C-alpha cells in the first residue's frame, strides 16, 4: 500500500466512530495474516485464489449478523 500497511488501514478503520464489517482479501506475500487481521477487526479473511461460493456465504453471514 502506498501510504501505509494493510494492518494500519485496519486499525484506522476500526478507530472510526461507526466501524463497518471488514473482509480482507490478500494474494501472495503480505504482512497481513489471518490471525493479525481478525485481531484487528476483520470480519473475514480470504487468501486468493478463493472459492466464490465461500466468499459469498461469508458476506451474507456478515450482513445477517449486522441486521
């Protein structure tokens, strides 16, 4: 990322007055791993390539939890 890391972005978003659910998608090398992402507020984590059905199910589950 040009102006910080993915973990810094997660921290910034969680610091907002009304944080939203976050889904992290990564490919190849990244400083972000599932444990770090979830501990920083991510609702779901996917390493590319991922199964579209699994992704869609996760998104639907997150929306249902937020309702």
